[in-house]
C-alpha cells in the first residue's frame, strides 16, 4: 500500500513537471523571450536597445540613440517554419527602413540531423549570412533574386530557413511599408473570369480594349538605356540600325480566357490549347517582331527561356521548353505579321490569378566580354479588361484562414521534389527491381553465384547512392517525429520535405504486409549494407567468424526492443531529448556525415563495424531500435514466402548454420522478426551441393536414370515421402 501511494505520488509529480515544462516551452517561443537572449548589436551594428513589441504587427523596434533604425521579427510569427522534425525553426531577424535585412540569428530548432550531426556554429554562420539581403529585389523576383547555399546533410533545413526568412521578411516589409513595398490590401472579394463568355472579336477591337497589350522599343531607346547605366563596355556595343528602327515590338494576351483565345487562335487551335492545359493552368500568347527575340536560343541548350518571366505580386514564373508551344498563325484577319508567335503555359502551382494584374518582364542583354553580359529589364504590363470578369460578389465576412500559408508550404516541398527528380527515378527503379526479386524469389536464387553478386551489387548501390550520396537513411527519429506530429496536429508538409525518405517509408509500409521488416533491413538500409559488405571483405581476408550459442543469441536479440521502447517513452516527454539518446543509431555518423564528426561518435560507429567483422550484422541483430520498431507491425504480414522442407531442423541444420543473422531456430522455423530476407536459405533450398533433400533425390534419380527434379521452382521431388508436407515459415 505504501509503495502504491509512493508510486502514485511520483507519477503525479512527473505529470505536473511535464505540464510545467510544456507550458514554459510554449511561453518561451515568442519574440519577447528570444530578444532577451540577444543584444541589439547582434541584429543591427551599433544599436543599443529594443522597443516593446507592437500590438498590430509582432515586431520590436531596434533602437540606436533612441531612434528606431530597424525592426526585429520572429519568422515563425509570420510564416510556417516547420522543419523535418515536425517542429518550428525559429529565426530572429531585423529589417531596416529600406527593406534590407541587417542581422539574422538562428535562435531555436529541433532538427535531428542539425541538432546532433552538424556543428551548430556552421548553421549559425550560414543563417547570419542572410544579413544584407534586399527584400525589395526578392519581392520583385518572387524570392529568387539570391543564391541558395546548402550544407550537406541539412538540405531540407536550409531550404526551410531560406523560404521562411524571405517570405516573412517580405510580409514584414509590406505590413510596415518599408522600402517602398506597399501593404497588400484586399480589394474586396476575389474576382472570377467569365468562362461562359465566348464572343469573337477582331484584332483592332482586342488591341483597343486592352485584351492584347503591346510594348515597343526602338534601337535608340535601347542604346540610351545602356548609356544611362554608365557601363562603357556596354555603351560601345551599340545596336545596329537607325535610332527609330524597331528593336522589338512585343504583344501579349491571356488566351486561356475563352473569348480572347477563340478570337486570336481560332476554334480548333483553342480546343488544342484547352486539352493541353490541366486544371488550374493558364496560358499567355506572346508575339514579337524586330531585331531582338524574346525567346533567344538559350532555351535550346538549357530548356529554359531566360529572356522572359511572368511576375504577379511576389511570385514569378520562369518558362521551360515543356511549357511552350509555337503557333503557326493568328486567326484574326486584320492582325499584323509577327516573326515569333508562342504560347506559354502558366503552371497551377504558380498560384496565378488571371483576374489580377501581372507583367511580363523582358531581359535585354548585351555582350561586354568573352563571358560577361550587361542586362536591362523592361516590363509589359497586363490587366484583364473588366468585360471578361464576372460581377463582384458581396464582400463576405473576413474569416482567418491558412490557405496562402498552406500553398506556400506546398510550393516548398514541390520545389524540392522537382529538384530531386533523378534521385526519385533511381529509387523507383531500385524498389521495382527488389519487388521483382521478392515475387520471383525462386527464379532469382536458382543460381547461387549470380544471386550472390547481384546482392553485393544491390547493397553497394544502397550504400553509395541511398546512403552516402542521397542521405536517405531511415531512422527511428523519423518515427518519433511522426508520433510527435500525431499528438500536436498532423501535417504532411514536414514529411514531404525529403522525397526519398518519404517514398521509402511508404514502400516499407507496403513491404511490412508482404515480407516483414527484412525488405528494408536486408536490402535498403545503408548502414546494414555497410555492415554486410565490410563483413564480406573480412571473410575474404580470413577473419574468423564468431557464432554465438543459440541460448545466448536468443537472449540478446530482445535488447533492441528494449532500446526502442525506451526511446519511444522518452519521446513522449521530450522529442529533442529522445533524438539525443537516438545516437545509439550510428547512421548519422557513418552514413549522413560519412565519419566526419567528433571522435566519440566516430569511435562508437567504428566499434560497431568492427564487431560486425566477427559477427555479421552485429548491430542489426542486437541493438537497432529501427529494426525493432519495424518488426512489431510486421507481425501482421499477410504472406509467408520462404519455403522449407520437413527435414529442415529434423535433422538438417544447414540453413540454420549458414543463416547470416541466426534467424532460423535449431528446430527449422524462421523467426520473421529477425529475418532480413537475404534469401540465402532459398539459395540453399535449391542447392544441389548443400541441401540433403535435393542431394538425396539427385542420387536416387541417378540410379534410376530419370531426370533431376525441377528444383529451380522450389518443388521437392514428386515421389518424396514428404512432398505434401512442405511448410512455409
């Protein structure tokens, strides 16, 4: 009774302590609390004080001799900053009256790779390098006016920091009217295009009412514009021709609007356009004539049109060759002739609003050296005439929503997926090949030597490509982040930031139903591949192998389940603390950081690999919490694929003795929780040199002169006394 009361009291105290810690943490993640950890000079050189946080916009004035010289803000107050851990990455920055960042500080994060894999000083230095970023240029270029630096092993984290700094900075500048960036004021309810309007008009009408917009530049204007830059090298390379000769005469129309599209393209070509466009996509028609091409020839080499870009608000769209089609002729009889007639598709993820003004920016370039160019930009503005829009609906009640924020998060992970198209393709091929091997395992393992080298090759690709190149090592930290996300409000965005890890987890989830944990542990785990390959090398050099007694081995393999349950319990209290203890996984040291780390971590990882030279996959067998975590749900697998003879274990012990991870009981059963699906037992199942059942049948057939059994299909001899007693484990 006393013990029970003491236990209850201890649990109550623990709950109160945890609640207090959570409340304190929630209160601490504010601009006020972070500013107490910084000095004004950290954000603005020479500054000596902070003013109170404003009530209308969550920014704090940065003071210098009593005057406001900048405004400090916390990125997570303005935009989503969720990283791969599923928790916000907090960055404090200061912006001056000219919309330039004067200082940036990374103040808090829970990123597992950064937290325990990369020196914090490296992250701090990169974050601070954003000081001096001109947010006016970023607003004009849609956030792409600067170069993105990446730290190996922390790509996702850096992209989140970059995205949140730029978007939050622009929001602050607009809210405060800094640098001439005016606040974005809602003009009432969003307007919609009248897609039912299909009247056809001639060129003169379209050009007159603004359906077609025009920009004309002559040679004299271009020469004068370059002279105004003061660049003597550019001035010397004047355009040829008379000053009033046409340099470019460019027209633009939004042809995804039915009335404009049918007027300019004709009925048939407009139908082709609508079949080309998917839901949410739009298209512009760009026409040009004169000595300068708005397309140029660079897109032929690089696939991108580098002379034009569409800009709407803070967003910009660069066009690629796959978003481009040439047009043969206009449908309007009274239109002038053009040398270039081109359609450009505006993708749905650009969040383009056809009812809002936009502009097409033309880049005019002039060579000033062997590899150098001078540039000028000119804008062709466009606003859809009122007659193409539906009447404005009454203004609804203002409801706070996160639509734009969700769209920005989606744009970030979509950008990451596009950047990693090649890696995604390679992983897809690997998964397809592995699935084929598992479904046709007897055909794959019929030739022992061929299968051996196939497995060595596959593991090498897993280690080099998935591990050291792509850093796509799964970890128990992923599962703890998922559990934390489910408790605090699940969102796909954080998990979609790393496409290779995301795809692997989905593949693992499917594989657990068919083959158990071995599909990942035995084939797709980079550290598992490293252990097996180093053990193969050790065997080649005659390093003695240790086989633990079955009783000891059976008592050691539960250790990994205890490690996993301990980490999971700690994660319920503090995910950062659990991530620190998750260093029991050497994955970050050996795979992500390639042993470039503080010596204690390197010594630990090397010690595990050294143990694996004598006991194959030592870490997988006895310590891996990820393997334990996968083995638990794998108990629900729907199929048993590995074939066994009745003689397996009674008395034959060949497979049990040769199993690389001792996953086969002396009685012949395969323990699916420990099996890594290396398929070595299936090679032995068909071996004419090692399997007693096959050898016995071969001898019997040799005496009778009958052909050998079809062991390639995994079938026992037809007249074998136990032919109908094959069991699957």
